[in-house]
C-alpha cells in the first residue's frame, strides 16, 4: 500500500487516505483495512515530503468525524437489521462487549472505542442503537477523532525514517532467507539422489546374488556315489 500511495500525486494521497478513514466507520470496512493503517502510511509519506503532515492530519481528523457521523445515521435507521446480518453475527461476543462498554461508560465509550479497531468500526452504529443523543455523540466523537487522527498521523511521520530502514532490512533478510531455502533444497535433493542411486545398486547386487543361488546343482558322478 505504501508503494502504491507513494506513486500517486499529492492531491490523490489526501483523497485516498481521507476516503479510507471515512469508509472505516461510515461503511464498516474497518474489518478489512483499519483506518489507522491509512493514517500511519500517510504520515510516512509526509515524512518523505510527499504531502504536508498537518494538512494530512486535518484530512484524517475531518474524515474520522464525518465517517462516524454517517455511521451514526446508518445505525439510527438500520441498526438492528445490520446487527443480524451474517458478517456481524460472527462477532457476537465482541459486539456484546462493545454494548456493555456503552452501557457502563455512555458517550465516553465513543471516545474510548476510537482507539480499538473493532470498536471504532461499529461504535457509531452501536451508539445510535443505544439511543445516545447525537450532540453528546458528536462531542466525544470529535474529541476522539482529533486525538486519534493527529496521533496516528504523527506516529507515521516520526517513524517514517525508521520505516524505510526496517523495510530495507526486511528486504535483505527475506532475500537471504530465500537463498538459504534454495541452498538447503539443493542439498536435500542431492542427498536423496545419492541414496536413490545407492539403493538401486544394492537392489541390482541382491538380484545378481539371488540369480546365482537358483542355478541347478552340478550332476553327481557314479564314483562320488560309490564313495
């Protein structure tokens, strides 16, 4: 994803990162691609000078707040029906934990859920089902979006140089591992080949000995019998 985004024009980088963060909560795609992944990668690109770090942070924060607001509206109209769909029924235990968090913490759960990928994707939906007033939801949603958006964007920015070093190191390690696997594979193949050849030779020798044992015995002369 990093290489793909780095090849895009700066304007499209803002758009793609914003859309991914927005869609995580508005369209519940956080199960496939967590929003912080897009925010962190965007921060890495900001470290490289592709985009402005503060411009990107603003995009991420706005997209997070807007996505949650859309997710809240979806929850108000289709909440219970969505919870009964097959993909969400598989996560019934996690959903129950999220609802318990809302029951205990109220609107604060919206802020806390922002920092857990599964809760972040479904918290707007569950908040709407739990009848949290939108004004309270928006307040804690905005606070969570601000802290989360700026935090993860800066995380990517300040680890950008380290990311490049790690990526380069991982590339070398992977190449060495592949070479090692090839060498070991050749050694194993050679050993098995020698064993197969030895087995064939032993089989041939055994067949020759067996053939020698089955030759008819020499005829016994009359003199030998009389003796």
